[in-house]
C-alpha cells in the first residue's frame, strides 16, 4: 500500500504519515509499448530547457508577438470594449444588488449554506482527470521482454490483526466530531433563525421608513407641482394683463389719432360731398327732378301747339295769297291791251 514504513508508536498515537523515496521523472517514449501513455496536459518536464512555458531570450526587453499571432486591431478593440461593458454591467449589478443590513450588536455575518443537503466545505481545490485521444503511434516490431537483473535486498513488514485499527479508540474522535458538528450546526441554525427574524424586523422597519419617505416625497412633489402651476398661472395672468394694457394703450392712441385726424377731415369730406351733390334739399331735389321736367314738357307741348297753329295760319295765308295772286293774274290776262 505505501512505500514507507510505519512504526508502532505512530500507529498507536493516531497520527499517520506518508513518506516516499524521491524518483526521477521519466521522459515520454517515442514508440508505443515502451511505457503507458501520459496525458499531455499534466506532463511534467524534467529539464526546463525543454519546457515550453519558459520564454527564451533576454528578460529585460519587451516580448514581441509575431505578426502571425497578432490579432486584428479592430477585433482587439471590439473585445476590449465588450470586456469593459461586461465589467461595467457587473459593477452596476453589484451596486444595485440588495445588501443585508448591518448585524445587530453582539453578532456578526457569516457565510452559511442554505441548500437542502449540507456538504463539507474545504479549501482544497477540486481536481479531475482529463484525457484526450492522440494520434496513433508508429508501429514497430515487437521488442523482446527486458528482464533487468535483480539488485538490492527485499524488505517486508509484518502487520498482525488489530495492530492498525482499534474501533473503541478510533471511533471516539469520530463521534466527537459528529456530535460537535451537529451541536454547532444546531446552534448556527438557531442563531441564523434569530438573525433572520431580526433582519425581517429591520427590513419591515426599513420598508415602512421608505414608504413614509416616498409618501413625503410625493407630497412635496405634489406641493411643488401646485406651486409651479400657480406660478405659471400667475405669470400667464400677468402676461395677459400686460398684453391687454398694451392693446388698450394702442387703442386709446389710435382713437386719439383718429379723432385728431377726423377733426380736419370731416368738414372737408362734408363740403366735398355737398359740392358733388351727395347732400341735397328734398324739396329742391323734388322740384329739380319732378316739377321742372314736367314744367319743361308742358312748356314744350304749348310751344309745339303754338308753332302748329302758326304754321297752319301761315299755310292758310299762303293759300289765300296764292289764290288771289292767281285771280289777279287771270284778271290781267282777260283785260284788253
């Protein structure tokens, strides 16, 4: 089981130690069959000159990355920006995450497991074996079995029944650990319940305080809103009053200017309208439009009648004169020479 030796004192005292002789790490063989394959991920190099993790060259100069290994600057900048956004988002989420209030006097916060099944916590890092399939080794003819020559002396240790384990002696620390862990877990659970109750009371008080502060803030906001609306309404009324005063002053000035302008304009307009015949005497207008045309028509009729009588008289006189003239000529023609 072990390569070391166990003394009787160490076996009876309950403290077990393990010791192993140092050995040289063997390098991996080239062909299959010489030694069992070793995982490349956990391969230990015996000589640092063949270790790929050791950087060659001077240690004070800046390590330059080959052009083939360098990434695109745009892609690198995009990755850095994404990493920066992720870090900022995580920091914001940590700031916004609700934290527990300060512990009460006499107690302190500790990390406890809240899972259904408890497990033992330790600082030991979890390890696991991983294997990968590599390329097939080169085939070679079978090598004859090598049997090394025997050197040294065989060593053996005789262990009788009951020498390595005493149940009554070994079960006592186990029972102490189990009982202690059980009592400690029970006390932790009781303290946790007490602390959770205290936290609930503090959260309830904090929630009530937040609600009262929120109500007060809403009341102050509503009061500020009413004051702001009242201020805007008063400013609007003042603007309307100033606008109305300005309009009134403009109207008064316009009325005074119109009166001053019309004082000289009205007599001139009335005189011009009177001269153009827009203002007339109804009797005079009636005489001019009704009586005078009728009078002129009647006078014209009388004149026409007089002219007609005069023309008839003239025609009668002309006929009488012509007849007498003809009679006179006839008498002259009939009288003897």
